């Protein structure tokens, strides 16, 4: 009887651990990305698509919001932000380096927040 109870407890714990590790294959994610123009839009969306698991990426010029559908089993939102920052565009968590920002075309240079 004790063995049966221990087996049930073990199964419950293992099922709970598996449920917590399950990641969303179609996470709808929105984040702010700094930029100014259509050239920025193309660069930001192209950078997003380089991240494994990004299924959709659309950056809005007016709101500076990037709307993404992301497979969390392949990458994270932080991976996405790092890829975008490498192209010179700041996000809320990851900032482009001064050199990456300076490499942007003059029309793409936005007002940077400290």
C-alpha cells in the first residue's frame, strides 16, 4: 500500500514539473522598439525573422510596437530583443551599442533614452 501511495505522489510531481516546462508554440508577443521610418521597419522585421521560432513580425512606425508570434520552444523574447539591438534599434530590455546605433542611416536615428 505504501508503495502505491509513493507511486501516485511521484507521478503527480512529475506531471506537475512537465506542465510547468511546456512552452507556448504560438506566443503572441508585443514589445517596444525604437525607430523612425520604413527603412527601420524593414530592418527590425528582418532582424526578428533571423531568430529561430519567429513566425510573424510586424513593426508599427507610429506606435513603435513590434507584434510577434514566437515559438518559445525555439527561442525567447530576450533572443528577439538581442537580434534587434544588433541592428541598431533599442528595445525596453536590450540597447544597441553606440557603434551599432551610429551605423544607422541618418533618417533612422531616433532619440535615445538613457
